[in-house]
């Protein structure tokens, strides 16, 4: 098994990518800490994973925008498992917001979760990983941290406001930059940090947030002319979390069906 007896912490684990990653990791021998704000969903997922794999699964309710909650959560994880080998920074939101009309509250909501919350989780995990002299931090970024999905927009039939995503793009671009610096700072302790610039893998949440015509537009921007499924995310995250990528750090890998290419 590729993650035998590893301990992985996954944020945003109550649905979508996070839930699929948790299942995939447990199937490869890891014990899992599931973190999100919806404890009922986490407990149901934990029961399902434990029944299917026999691994230990710890569901924890936490709002990662609050540093004290994050600190307490990660202390609970360390007390339970004795270590943290892997952190998957998956929690995030993607509300459309126009530059011309967005409010301070709009910015605080996106930056608070996508940036500040990810920093708090990385800090808490890294403190434990540094003492162990080992660890892998995998951050779920986005192709929008590298390009704007409005740049090829030309159809008047598509609601432009659905694609106004500058706060989200900024937050994901910030995580790409932060990953490089985390890799430099933590490398001396044998702790790696990498990021994945995700394309679109429509979850129920994403399909509810965007009109079908928007997803069709994005599909047509990819070289493969298709979108992924949430479960398709698991192999690349598993690779970066495991020792198979032990000589890789500070990198952002595009995983988007050929949407963004140099």
C-alpha cells in the first residue's frame, strides 16, 4: 500500500474532492483526520470509510478561518495519532464577484477561507512535521491561479457575471506563490510542499453554483474536450502525498485536461 500507516489530514472533507481523497487515502493504508464545518456529514463519511477499509478515521468540526480552532484541531489529531504525515489543503470556496460591485465582506469571505485558513492549517501541520523531520503538504489550487477563464469569452449568450472570479483567482494565485516559499522554509526539515492547479471536476456543489452553459464553455477550453470527475483528483494527490514524489517540492502541477499550457 502506498500510504501504509501514514496519518493524513484533509480539510474540506465533507464533500467533493475532500471526500474522494479521504476514501482513496484510506484505501491505500492511511489513517485519516477529516476536517470541515459540517460534523454530521463528516461522521457519516468516517463510518463509511472505516467500514470499507478498517482504517482509523477521526472526524473533526473546525472552522479553519479561526487560528485557535485550527491549533486545537491539529493538537487533537496529534494526540490521537501521534504524528501528521500528510496535509491536504482542500477547503475553499468559489463565489463569483465583480470587481465593480464586490464588498469588503466578499473579499474577507474568500480570502479568509482560501488563503488565511490554508495558512493556519499549513502552519499547524508544519509545526508537527518539523519535529518529525518529515511530511508532505499538498494544496489544492486552481488553473485560475494562472489564467483567467474569461480571457476567451465571446458568447453573448453566457452570463458574464458568472465568470467574474477575481477574488477566487487571486486567492489561488496566492497559494501557488506561498507553496514555493513553504518549500524553501521547510525543506531543511525534510518537509515538502506542492500545489495542484486544478481544472474543473464538477461536484454537486459546483454544478449548483454555475449554469450548465458555463461548464460547457470550460470543457471546450480543454485540449481533451472534457471535464473530470471528483474521483479523478485522487491519483495526483496520492502521488504528491506519497514517497513516490519524495524529490519534488515547491512545484505547482497543472491537472486540467490541457486547459492551461505554457
